[in-house]
C-alpha cells in the first residue's frame, strides 16, 4: 500500500524517510493522479486542521477516495472539541499520575511522534494518547493542580513545529512505522489490502496458538493481504488497515471490544464484529435467544434474586449455574446440593442481576461446529477430562488438564448436529462462530454460541490443514472487495 506524507510546502521538509512519497497538499487535492490512486495511506502533516482549511480537506477527500488518512476527520473533530479530555478514564488518569510523578514543575509538555516519545519512560502515556487521538504528530500539555496532574490540551502539530533535537528520533520512529515492523510481519511482495490480526502471545487459553497465527499470516498473504500481527497498543493505527481479525478472548468491558468497535467505525471488515461480541459474551442473552426461536437446549431458566426458589424447583439438582460473561468453562459451576445452589447463586447474583441455571446433561463429549459465512468449517469432538464433567479441569495450583479431542470431516458429522449448529449461529449473524452441542440419542442440545472459537494448529485444522486458514481469509477478502465496490459488508 503506497504511503503519502502530505504537507503544505515540501520545500520546508527536512526529513529523509524511506518508503514514503512527499506530496504538497495542493497537489494531493488538485492532481487527478492522486484521486485515482487506490489502497493508499495518507499521513496528513499540514499546518492547520481548522474547518474547511487545506489540512481539513486533505483528510476529508482522502476518505472520499477510499484512502486511509491519519488523522481522519473524526479525530480532527475530537481534537478540536477536546471533548474526551473532560472525561479522562481511570486507566489514563492513573497512567498520567504515575508517569509525571517525578516532575517538579507545574507544567509539562509531551511530544508524541507516531505514538512514541523521545524519553522511553513516557512511552505508555504517549501510546495511550495516540490511541485516543490517532494523528502522526501530537503535543499534549499537562498542568499540576494540588499535586494532581491534569491533561489540559492535546493538538496535532506540523513538521515545522518539531524541535531540531527531535529530528533523528522522528525519522527513526517514522521509518519503523512505515515499514510496518512487528511480530508476524513477513517481508513479501506488496498485496493490495492490509489486515491486522489482534493476538496476545501471553494469553493463556487464547483462541489460537502461535503456530495457527503463523498459518493465518501465510494464508492471508497468499489470499491478497499484507498481514501484521498487532497488540492492544496499536488501536490508534487500526484505520490504516482494511480488515481486522481478532484472535484474543473477547469481552465487552475489554480492549478487544474497543478494537472491534473502532475498526467497524473506520469501515474495516472485522471479526469478531462488535455485535457478535456483545451477544455471544452474555449467556443470559444466548439463553433467551435460543428459547425464543425454539432452538433445543437443556432445560434452562434465567434467575434473579426474587425467583431463586422457583428456579430450583423447576430445574432441580444436579444443575449448572452460568455466570453471564463466563468463558473457557470458567464461571460455569456444577451444583449438586440445594445448599450449594443457594450459596453460589447468591454469589453470582451479587455481580450480575441475572444468571442462567441449566439442567445438567452428562455426556462423554461435546460437539463443536465451527461456522463462518453461514457455512460449516470444521467439526470437533471435545471429550470430558477423565472423572470430570467438563472438557477442562483446573486444579488447585491453577494448572489446566484438558480432555482429548477428535476432529472429523464436516460431511461425516451427524446431519442433525450440523443443522442445529447452523440454526443457532445464524441467529447471531454471518461471522465466525463455534457452536457447542450435546447429543443424547438423536436429540441435539445447544450449549453455547462462541464468537471467537478456538482454531489451534494441530486440533481444529487436522482435516482441512492449510485450507482451513485459506477459507477464512477468502471470506475476509470477499467482504473487503464488496465493501470497496460499494456493496456493503456482505
């Protein structure tokens, strides 16, 4: 993807940054060759972004041309209004206080170049502010009031405002930024589209292991994407991509949801999409949805503080209590006695006004059907840990024991299992889902609909091998192309 740096007067540009073309704002706005360019990143370093100024129009017309402007119009408006400064969240406030605590003066200025500062001790604060206001060059002003630091203002700056002693640093971070260095970035031929894969290598029980991530990168590159594996600190640059693939455990009150929402707002094709995260991360919603549409489930009831006794009489023991936002079998408890039910229900209801209680159905394994684009991708049997009722058992030391698995060709799985899984997943959307099903005789019961199913190398890909990763990337590409051609996401 071509990189353009747009400035008011290229004659005043003193930096040598490989991999970018320097363009005057007037040329970018008036020369037809730029309007015809495709898949282009535009780094807007004009002197002013006031309404209807040249700098404002550079970002506005870049968006109209399908280019990726930084900053975009939304960021420009946020910077002008400074609305987010009035509502500094707890994480940012804590970071401000910790980062600036050693400073003795009452004022402090922080220069932010592509999310970095010349002093590494301010890097976390710099990247946090860059993520809030994605712009290449920023300057934040802080004041101290009664021993507390406050963010007074933040604004974009032009290259002409960069102090000469910062020149070498700016060239260095800009070079790294334009080269797209990072975990999982492969130096290959340039592809027409860009994909970010959000993945945390330190996450325990994440939805994809490192080998699978490498396979996704390779499949994306072969399909037509430049693929980069990104971390939580790179949300500010997400608008530079065409697609986002989230391969971390998702949750609503989590940066994964903020990534998905930011990406969708920027027009990216994103999975898990924010709507699916909202729906699938809450077991109360899933229970009500499946019941409403007549999808078979174990006998279930949504409990609150006023119907605990009635629910217990209806479901009986043994049963299963499900915390609404539980994941990977955590927050899911088997209840064997009435006293245990009352104690654990009260504990869960202290955190959520609603909780799911479900009939306990013992089986040797659960089916998992992976679905994308309303089509089955893979089918696995996840067997229960020996002498345990779940596929994962956590011991007192915090270590996990997992049951064995068996991966089958989709065509060899019971037709009723596939039909039931598709009916359930289609209620959520056409994203990437994993539907968990218990089968007792000929009857199939949906247990969960997961928005970010496990796809681990050596497990879910045992049948399709590399074709599994390619099929997922082909759906991404199809939707990117439809979006670029004005046909929406689908």
